């Protein structure tokens, strides 16, 4: 089921599924909601899932001028305010993960938990495992055939507008995002950083993202790429649902999330693993 909502930035298409606490699924760049096919049933069995398609993607028309992560994050904030009416979980893949981080920084009051999948906080040339792939983003590139066909099937702008959107996004990937680690440190929502072990983003960049967000958790899915949603959907869904529905366990040997680390000014959250005899011994030492 889908409908449009009039937002200040753009008339936005969205779909809904399931019942329960609200959860936004934020698709990747050049994608439509079809990329969530393997996740949608499992998540909708536990949550009220809302799937907005961003400006220039899927059923949502393009806008004049360039595309930017900040504008799309602002659209997402407006969507939550207008359609959800309160805080929601954000599960974002690729560009959707970037937008989830930006929303969590700007509007913590609207965010419950964040799952950022294959996300980056610096532009592709600085965060990508193979920056040269940016040169291969072209409207007629064979690797984009699946994305082009999905776009052409539903876009209100028509098939002829595909090269325009590709050009805008290619330019954005080269220069954005530019999220400071100081801003990532302001994220208060519990956050899971999820990535394939052979992802588009380097593992070093992913670890830097994980370390920058206070108290965040990290999951690396073995034997997967940036397309881990489709490659190992059962494992990915289990990890996401476990994070969203379960409280953190009290770990026995906390370091990064220990109360001592919090007191020392690391910005890590207390309560996810402190209070063990090991902690007391470490503090006495």
C-alpha cells in the first residue's frame, strides 16, 4: 500500500506495512523500496514499517537543483513529524544509513534506535574501498541496469530523466557526506553499525564510524558485500531484530562501554556493560 504526502521539500511517496512501534526503512542511493523485499516481512511482523522514497528516487519526483544528503535528511525529519507524529526507529542502507545518522544528530527527539548499514560519514573518495568505481557511475552502465529498470518502472519524471538523477547522485557521492566526528559523538540514540566484510566502505572507515558514536554496536556479516541485505537476508534480519527488540546484555569485560571509560570522557554510554568485578579491579588498578 502506498500514498503521497506533501512535504515542504517534495511530494513524497511512502508505503506502510505491519503494526506496532514505528520503524522507517531508508533505501540506498539510486534505489527504490524494492530493495527491502527480503527485510520487509520480518520487520513488519514486529513493527509498523514505513518506507518513504526520497526525492528523485522511485515514485517521488526529482527537484530543481542538486541533490544533497542534508536536504534528504530534512525531508525525512518532515516525514517523521507529518506522518509518524513521534519518534521512530531508523534502519538505513547505504545513503539511507547516512541520512539516518544526520537525522539522529539533528533531531534526537525523533529517533529511538538507529541501524546504519554500509554507511559512510565522509565522501566516497575518502571512505570507499574502491574509489575508482565512482568513475563507473553512468546512466548506461551495465552494473546499474537493475536500478535503471526499477526507476523507469515507477518514476513520475519518466525514463528520460534517469540520466539527470544519476548525474546528480554521482556528483553528491564525490563530495558528500561530510559529517564531523564531533557531530557523530552527539548521537544519543542506541546505534548499530552493520556492514559486509567486503563492503564498498573500507572496514577502517566503518570502524571509525563505530568508534565515533557513543556506545554504538558493530556487526560485520562474513562473506557479504555492500548488497548484504540480499545476500544473507536471514542473518541480516536476525541481527537487526535482535538489536531493535532486545536490551543490551551486561557484558563481563567491558572496555569501550564501561563506566570507567565514560567517566574518562570517551562519550560512551554507561549501563551497557558496567558493574562487574572485573570493572572494579580495573578501576582499583
